[in-house]
C-alpha cells in the first residue's frame, strides 16, 4: 500500500487554495487557486470548495479514492467543534456555513476543520521553520496579525475556537492605545501588522519636523505608503523610518513575551513580508531578551516562516493527518 | 485489585505537604506537613521529602507498596524534563537538586515531577473548581501571582519549564510600569498579588488628600496594612479602598484577557484570599468582558478556587496519575 495522501484546503476572503499533500508534508502539485467570491453566497462558496478539492486531486494525478482525509481551514469567526463558519468579516454575507459536514457528505472522506492561522502554524511546525521544534508559536504579519500555537501533537484551538488569537494580545493601554479592528484598544494587531505600521507611520509623518527621505517619498507619491517602503528606507538609514521599524520590533517583542509567559515555546516564528528582514527579527529578539522572563528568553529561538502562503493548505492537510493518527 | 493510590508532595519554601490521594482525587488523610528548612541544605531537604512521603503513607494506613506513583511539585526555577530543582529564590541555597531521580531511587516507584503552580492548576481542574471544564487557567493571588494552564489531559509545562507564568504577563509598560520581582516592569504580579495590592495602597495613601477610613487605620496602626483590610474597607464603602480594589480587578482582568487571547480556556479560576470576594470576581469578569475578545469573553467562566492550599499536593498526585494513564 502506498503512503497516505491528504487534501489541504485553505479558504480566504479573496481566493481559496488546495493541493494534495503526502505523508511527509510535500505537496504533489502547485496549489489549485479559485476565487472565493463570498458575495455569491455560501451555497456557491461550498460548491467552489468542493470543486477546488476535486481539481487539487486532478492536479496531483489522483482521484478522491486515493485521499485518506481532507483538511479545511477558514478564517474566524468559526465554531471548530461544530464545523461551522460563523460570520467572518471577510466572508460576508456567509453565516453559519456547515463546511465540515458538507465536504464530508460530498466526498465521504474524513474531513477535519481548522482555523486558518492555526493551520498555518501547524504547517510551519510540521515541515517549515518549526520542523525541529517541540513547540512553536507563529505570528503572521499581514493586514492583521495572525497567530497560532502548536504544542507537540496539540494544535491549540481553544474552547471557543479562539486559541492563538495573538494579534489581540494587548501591548498598550486598553484606555488610550490604538484602536484595533476587534473594537478594543491596545491590541498588538493595531501596532504590528503591515497595515498598522503604515498607519503609525502616517501619524509620525504628520508631526515629524526633521529631514526625512520617507517624508519626501510620501509627499512626492500623493501620500501613498507601504510597509516595504518604510523598511527599505530604514535599511537605508532614514531616521524616521528606522524609528518606526524599531517601534514595530518593540511591540512584536512584547507580544512574543506574552506568548512566552503563557506557553513558553521552544520557538517563535514570524511570517509575512516584514519578517523576512533578518535585522528586524534580531531586533525583535533583542526586545524579547530585554523585557521577557530571563530564563526562557535566553533559550527561545526566533525564526522566519518558511512556507509563505502555502503554510495554510499544507497545515490543513497536516491537521487532517494528525487527527487520523490520533484517532487511531 | 483495589483502585490505584498516589502520593502527592508539594514542596514550598517554608513547609512541604504530602498525602495519599485515591483515583477519584480524594486525600485519604489530612496532609502531613513538615518544615522545609532549606538553609539546612539540599541533602537534608531530599531526606525530609522522603520522610514526608513515608509519613503520608502511614497517615493513610498504607505502605509504599500500595502506591502506584508519586507526584512531586516544587516552585521554579526548575528543569521539569531533567527532574531538577535549579535555584529557586525561596529554597536557597539549594542548587540543581535531582528531586525526581532521588525519590524514584529511594522508593522504586514511578515519580512524576511538576511545577507547583501547574500542579495546583491541575488539582483544581481534576477535582476542584474546574472539574466540569474541558480547559482551565488558574491565577493564584498570594505573595506573588502564580499561574497554571490545563488543556484537557495536557498540563502546559512549557519547553523551558516556564509554561503558565501568568504573573509575568505584562499589563503595564515595561518602561514605566511597577517593578516586578523578576526584574522587569509592568508584570501582573507587580499589580495583582496581595503583596502588590498593599504596595500600591501605600503609594495611594501617600498622595491621598480626601477623608478615608483606610488612611485612619493606616496611621493608627503604625502603617501596618494588609490586602484583607483594604478589601474589608472597600466592602464598607471607603472610597480610597474601593479605588484600589477596583484597580486590582482591572489589572487581573487584563491578565485574564491575555490568557484568553492565547489559550481561550473554558474557565478562568482565581485562588488566594482576595479572590474569595464574589463582588471582586464579578468586577474582574466585567473588565474581561469590557476589554477582551468579544466572542470568547461572553462564554468564559470565572470561578473561585475550591481546594485552597491542598490544590498543590492533590494536583501533584493527579499529575502522577495522569502520567501513568498516558504512559499506557
């Protein structure tokens, strides 16, 4: 008998991706990508998910009969135990979508449902940056700050499907910190996401009085700004850009300290474009050592995510594999 | 064959306690208590541990042959995997004490080693406040703020034996927050422990200009102050005392929010004298709902610890039982 194969499906607000992944975590093809088009409604969405899974099998030269289990990851809000997408802001107008049971019903294959950030964390843990680690925490820096916690064979999903919501660790006062998308103030996401870096930079630019190449660019480009530009100018020595990047490392360092005080992982992995910058990660690590618990911070590893945007579907497949293994 | 029995031993800086605990979590006797006397050195300490275990068996009318496993809990710093007490501040001058192997060698019985705060959390989870919960986080408010995290059958020990160090969650700025015993600033422990409540009250008293019964007591009693007095006067309506208690609930609420954003437990349990006050716990819960993630905070339960200072040895015994069960 050949080794087991799994389909991992990662559903996002814009696209969904799926591929067949083997028992060693290797995708058998490039992922199949289809538009999610949530505005077409959830029935259409469920059909697109099934079609993406079918095409993933074809792309790997397999049929669904070759698949041992399907792993599906979606963004929150969700009810993992019930297998439901509740009402995530980026999948409007979907509501209470029975993802797991629908897919399981269509294919008659064991189907395991996960949060997308947790799936990405498990992907990195299984075959990415955390492959050698016994436990790992992932921070993904994008439009938000995603998080996931893996402790050996345990993916920390949480009792209410909110485990590893590390973007909502608070690193400034809930009374006067920056406003987060969740409605509260002071969340890490309001400081450490790529989007927030730009927002903080705009605030700094409004009051910056010294010379600055960042300010020149900003004015010359009709106030268009990206996190990448800020990081590039910081590397080039611009003082204002450097200060913004340093503050970002400080905030992420505080988030990492909170993860250490709770789960004390062997490794903390940062994903997303900004985290590619090695000097930036070193800076985060410096703040962790400066402000975290002395004993574990001396030993914790800080790494860059390896799988990029493939982490989600690989981790979804890995989660399915893990559930089968645990189930016996 | 009768059901399995376990000895749980909880080693503290002042005393150590042990009792035989049965398979349902019921101690067969009151715990045997012996002085730790760390200043007599670690050889004497190890002998006292063994003697406490022997007396616990006798107190239960059993011999060591009746014991399936021994659970030992000690305060950090420690190396759980290696079974070593490293160099905890309250066990000076002990250093690198091979607790697990020594006890195992003396009694030839499987011996499981744990952090004392994690053991207390497991005790509450097994047969205390968290008995009905699938996952639980414990905050113990004493001279410090202890913490422990239990996720089903998983006691979160951490990669470097620092899992669940919830007293070192940061709830104020690391730059200008209150100084914590760990050396950093802004830790929950520097705000929410009974000791810190008194310290914060002294600071408030120094600048308070209005009338206050707390201030009268303080002055009349040569500046002697306890957390209990502050809580009692707050219940009696004293404005200054009420403000201090309310701030304490706010800080603990922020700590609980961080626990929710990482592990999203079904239940958060508070232990220690202060937490007995139901109105105080309700106040903490209010702050959790106000400042935490909307979805899980609506569902999380906030309870008072049930086992008091017995949680440690019961949880140590429970941890031993759990390890045997997992081991097969």
